[in-house]
C-alpha cells in the first residue's frame, strides 16, 4: 500500500462555507470526522462556547470523512447560518476512508498561519482558544503546540479506571496526555503528543510531508500512531514543540470502552502501532526473545492471579505484549525509515 497520495488528489464533494468565513483567518480549527454527527455537534458547541481572543479572526474547517450519517446535513446547516455571532465554518467531503487521508487532503488547503487539530469526540475547555493564541504569540520560535487531553469522566465510570495502585490499567480505555500545570518546551525524546490536541504553524506540513496512510484509523477501528509518527518526524527535523496546559480538551467516554474486551483490544492495537513505528536497530525475521518471555510471563500471571484486579491487569499486559509481536511482524513486512524514539507519558516503566 502506498504511504501517501498527492495532496488534494481526492474529489471534494459539497464544499461549503459560511458567508462570513474570513478570507485570511489567523487561526483555523481542523476537525476530521467519521460517522459521529452527535459527538461532532458536541465538539462544535464546546468550540462555540470557548472564550474567543480579540483581534484574531477564527475559522472552523471540517472534513467529513466517508460519512453516511447526519454529518453532512449538520455541517450544511451550520455553514448556512446567518448568525455572525457563531464561528464561521467551512467543510468538505472526503469519500476515501481513513483519518490520515483526510488530514493529507485538508492541510494543504488550510488558510491560517496557525492550525489547531481537534478530534470529533473531544470537548474543549473554555480557555482553550485564549491559551493557544497566547502561546503562539509569546513563543514565536515554536512550530508545534500540544496541550492536555483528559478523560471526560462523569461519575458513571467504574472505579477501576481511577485505580493508582499496583494493578492500575494502562493504557486507559480513553486517551490521556498531561505534562503538568506549567508550560514548557518539550525536550525531544521525552514525550510525544498525539494529534488529538495539537497545533502547528502553516508550512510545517509541507516541510514534513504527509501522514502515513497505513497507520491511521479507518472508520472507528483502534489503529493509530499516524499522529505520533508525524510529530516525531517533525521534532526530528528540528521543529520546536511547546507544551501549553491551558490548551485543554476532554475526551468523551463511551460506555463500551469500560469493558474488559475493549481494554484488551485497545492495549493490543496500541502496542502494535507503537512498536510498528519504533526504530529497529537489528533487522530480524523473528520476534526477540524478550517479547516471547513477556507473553509467557503475563499469561501465567493472569492464569494464577488471585483476585479480579490482578487478573484484569495481567490480561491487559498480555494483550499489550501480543500487540508488540503484531507490530514487530508489521515492521518486518513493511520496513520504514527509522523514526526517532520517544517515551509514552501514559506508560509507566516496567
């Protein structure tokens, strides 16, 4: 499978924009969405409710990626509004499934010097826009900005998701990224944010190149790492990355993510994606012994664990270990140029 396509090569259907969309916005919020009209409306509502910076023309740019639900109708209605108090919106249809494909199509068409990525299942903190614009103004050398992603807990979630003891589950069934309460430059290799809460300067995408199609999710599967890999490439090229805690987004918590089955699938696919983009110092055909030892070790611990918290923990670790083997196999089948290494802030040292 090819890893990219010429920017703008995909047919755009029903391209529309608000009458008051600025010809030269200072900030554009980019949302790639697939079959989530209800959550998209929630994300757009939170963006509308956020405090807006003065003297900063804003625009919202949405890519409806292979949507057959109410998403086109929702976007058409919002774009057609004559209410100038609402944020101006433009949108296009990308009929080819895949988030990476949607990003590669949209970014060459961005009009603003600053582009913010927001996932369709996120809710923005009211101070998000102010924090991002202020960071871009006070950190002119930074080319990437990242912020907090926190689970949008509502109290209905099971108690085990908050466990911080020896059997706490990681990765969590919903994304989390938090580098503390103070803004700071992110040292290369210390942490790598995903694309759910990221902002970039105009021109960076053209310099770094497209997102890898084979890594991004297609539909709502659990594939990923296209954003991690792209950010690593950008940082390796010398692009400064700055952490802005006020750039806070809350990830919607779906009830079906609170099941053991989802947690195991998440651990398996996330580990596979992470290993797939990791550098390989010594090409080989068979998985290293340490991977096999982890599978056997976690499997035995899960089998003989005393109590459900311990068994759930070791089953999750087993799924992650099996995911590493899957990622290794994918890496062998589809070798790529090495990506710079970086740690996962959610993953504690084993």
